[in-house]
C-alpha cells in the first residue's frame, strides 16, 4: 500500500470537495490542509464562490443524500420548467 501526503490550499473565495475512493468525504473551507492518503485515490475539486450555480457531478448526491451538507454550504433554489431558460 502506498502512503503519501498531500497539501491543499483553499483560497478565501473558494471551497473544495474531498472525494476519497469515489466517496464524498467533506467540503473544505479556506485554509491549508494536509491529507495522508493511505493508497486511496483522493480527489479535490475546487469551486469559486463567485459562480452562482454549483455544477458538479456531486450536486445531485449532495442535494438528495446529504441534505445536511447542502443546507450548511449552499442556498437551494428550486425552479419549475417554465422558469429555467
């Protein structure tokens, strides 16, 4: 098993999703982080807060399965088909 350290910086106007072995783990707030990966594939997806719409492969999962996370970090706006361009 390969072990490695990764250092991640999250800027003041960014947030980062942490995905380990294909599973959502957390959302990182601004700061410096160290991760020990223990041979697991670890991915970090950085998002700019200036972007109005959160577009991610994880968006539906967070809104449906992890409502606690979605409520904490996002403002959910539901529209009808007539309201979406």
